[in-house]
């Protein structure tokens, strides 16, 4: 049953629509990104990590850390210079809430 929406998503993707939109369009998932970051945060908490320096632009990652009670000492943005190869990717990430400075 799951393969059909995915197949539609891939077909839509071939029409050069962003994957996020194509997945939402065919109700593949209410979440554009199925990854979850709670488990890594819980593992860090289990080992007594109280503070981290996070190298990421993804707000879901630091929100998961905060929910687990881990302090974010610093967020170091990952800088990817826009180019013809990365521009669409970065634009999609920005729409998804990633903190892309200067883009």
C-alpha cells in the first residue's frame, strides 16, 4: 500500500517539483522529513552529556536536544556556498525552516 504514494512522489519529483511538495501533495507523510532526533538526544542524556556544541542548520536537532534537557552551548551554522548545483537544495531547506544565513 505504501509504494503507490511513494511512486507518485518520485514521478512528481521527476517533473522537477521539490520533493517536500510532492510528498505533501500525495499525502505520503504529513511530515516532509521523516527523521527524528529524540533518540540521539536521549542517548546523550543517558551518558550524562549536559551541554553540546551543535554543528547544524536544522532547528529540529536543537529542539530535540532542548526537550531532552541538554543545553545548547553553541550552534555553529554549516555554511554551504550557493552554486548552480546547490541552489534548489538550499532553497528547499530554507522553506523547511533551516537556518541558512546569507541565503
